C-alpha cells in the first residue's frame, strides 16, 4: 500500500491527493491472471484493453472504503498521540475535553415539551430517562466531533493515495472556459431531470468564482423516463452547428420548456437560422452525438443524473456547493504541486 502519514504540529490540515491514478486495490492485480478461457490466460490488463472503464466503479468503491478506514485510523492515531503528549489515558483525555464540557440536563419543563413530540403511549416518567440519555449522547457526539476537528486542524495529515481517475473524451463536447484550465468539470445530465435543474445555480456560481481556472463540459444522458430530454439534447447540438451551443443550453436550463414547439421557438429567440435548425432537429441529425454520450456514461457505470467527473474523479449523487468547491480547491493544490515539479 502506498499510504503514508505525517503527523506534526501545524495550523493546517493538508489533504493531498498526489497520484494521477490510484495504485492500490484492484489495479495492483493488473498482471495477475484473473481467468483462463480454453487454456488462454486473461489478466486485468487484457480485460481493460477491451473495455478501459470495466473496473472504474470497482476502483471507486474500493477507494471510498479504503479512505473511510484511513480516516478512522487518523482519528484514533491523533487522539492517542494527544493523550500521550498530555500524559493522560484516552479515557482521561475524553473526560477532560468532552465529558467535562457537557452542559447540564434540560429542565423538567423542557423535557416535558420534548416529550410532547415523542410518538409513544408510555407515560412521561417511563420515557424521561430515555430522553435524557438520547440528549446526552447527541451532545456528547457533537462535543467529541468538535474536539477531534480542533486536533485535526492543528495537525498535518497527508493522504498520499489518489482517487481513481477516468479519461473522459471531449470529442463533440462543447467546453465553456479555457481548454488548458487546471480544472475540467464534466457533467452527465438530462435537461428534464429536476435534480440537474436544482444544481444549475451552483454550477453557475462555481464557473464565475473559478473563471479562468475551470473548464465546464456538459454530456447528455437522457433518462428513459424523460420523453422530452433526447430532443432537448439534440437541440443544443443543432444550435452548436451555428455556434450557439451554450446559448441554447442556458436557455433550456433556465426556461425548462422542452416540448418541440418551445425548442423551435428558442431558435427564433436566439436568432438562429431557424430553417436550418428546424431541419436538424426534425431529422434527428444530431441524435448519434447524444446516443454516443449516453453510451459513454453507461460504460462508466453512471446510473443517474447529475453525475460529475472532475479531473477524472467520479462523483455520484447530487453534491452541494461546498462539496464541489472543496474538491476544486484540492485539485488546484495538486495542479500547483505538479507545475512546481516541472
């Protein structure tokens, strides 16, 4: 395993992800024979030559599990180290910085108010100890988390195992922002997806905040349950033929009007050559581009929208502004380190 730790007094927590691609877990077995077919030995590398993304999701799952184990180890290591510095046992450290700061139990009146919101047929006298225990446990957990964060903020922790990264082709994919930007964010999305619509303001905020440092690419992944999504995706590529991909993308994202009449009216609003645009849309001229992007998403194991791939790093679900910003800041540090080494 290529994981190393540096624990030292400092005023920052550095989480560094140096490697361009993880060298642990499944990838470590590339040369190991995984199976034999009619006597022919097949390795992981052989499989990946046929399907480069075959093990990508497995590597992501392994990396997430590995990182959780490492984070738990770091927490225990720091607590043990701090206890030694103060000449205390772990229990004494906990008592001093957590248990001692536990506030008094709520008043009887407050407990009765809390009890009124509990769905139970038991009397207050029976439930009261359980309420007190639950409140103490919740407060204890919060105090413990705050103390651990304080200790971590005063330690330097470097996690030197990089996340798996996928090589995403930008062929037929319009990019907004400088092509040589240190951050390339690819979104697999569906114009009819409500979660994609909800996160759009976050993406616009990040694009503005990291202008010049971030390039944004949109990949179409129309979901089967969204009947209007494929044509909406085609509309953006028909507009791209006239140099107005992003104008159409932004218009559809803002208006959320995806029926054919609205898509054709959008061409008029954006001052496109409507005859050429309508012919492109009606004929399905750009359908293969959309299908190709959807097939690429399927090969990566993308199962829902929106899904983000940031500098090759995969994020499923719907991350919020803080999560995406944190990863962008991490990647900017990595990019700066790589530039300094050249």
